[in-house]
């Protein structure tokens, strides 16, 4: 049986007692029904993890005793930022959860012309916080000790001009001629742009190419937005990463 893992952002990287955050404590005590003395793993998102045991469970929280800290890294050598147009319903949650399992290093949610979901103000802030929680849970499950950041929602056309540097920029387009295996292995970060359910508009696709994004295709079939990012990430991890 695997040892439960908990994200504790304020956790010191040393031995001693620490309190689990409220949500983690609830999950430990009420969902997993852990007992005092049970082994757990804890991490603060900045690398490494603590070998710990449950020290006390009370009405106000759960404390753990960190017995040793290990400099364990499970990050992919391929650094990918997923620039994902917002999709409807649970599709976005699914995409982000699985992208984290695939090793994505950062996430930029984008509002595009064909996005079904429109978010702004407090609703946008709450959705980003929710997505960050999805990312944290995926890190706990997958063994990652560094938590990818979900950036605030941006308009695609506003975000594109800010992209600079020597990173490899890719966008999936069914009609593209280039395939991933035609590209040289990247030496820096990769930015992967994925459109919404209806795909990028012609204006957005043209703008993306103008700002350095190379259109690529994944075979001869058209993939759904929630499939496209994961298929591309798996292929890139196989070609250039640690698969």
C-alpha cells in the first residue's frame, strides 16, 4: 500500500513537528481515517519530501512528526508550459490533472474567441484557485514534489505578444504539415498552445504564428481539446523527456 502524501506549503525542510493544512488534515482524518503512528509523506512544493508519521489527531487539526527529509526529485527534464484554452465542464479539470501527471511544469489558462466558458473577476479568481487545487491533488497522487503554478486567466491575443525568449513554441493544428518527430530536441522550455473545443480562430492561429508558434499535427485524426494536450505531452515526453 502506498504511503499517503500531503502538500504543506509552509513546511520546513527539516525534522520536527508540523501541522497539516486544513484541507489536508480533513482528508487525513476524515477520508483516509489515519491513526496516530501511521506513516505519511509531506512536501512543500519546492523540492524534496519529508518522511513522517501522524503525531496527533484532534478536533482542530492533524500534526505530523517529520523524521527525515529526502532530496527526492521526480521532475521531467523536459520543461513544458501548457497554454490551454479554457474548456467547458470537467474537461479543464481532467486536462490539468493528467497534464500534471505527465510532468507539465506550468499552466497558463487562456480565454480564446471560441471558448465556451467566459470567466472574469471573482469567478475567474475562484476557478483558478480551484484549478490550483486540482494540480496540488495531482502532485500528491503522482509523487511530484514541485507544484506547477496555474497562472491567472489571460486573453490569448493579449498573452501572445508577451512571449519571448528562446523557448520552443508549438500549437496543435490538424492541417499542419510538421509533426513532432520532425523537430529537433529542444534545449530549453517548450510552450504548448492548445485551442478550445472549436479550435483556435483563424485570427488567433495567424497571431500565434506571428509570435513564433510552430503549427504541428498529431497524426491524421482530429483530437478533442481534452485529448490533444495529453497526447502531445505523452509524445514529447517519449521523444525528449523521461518516458
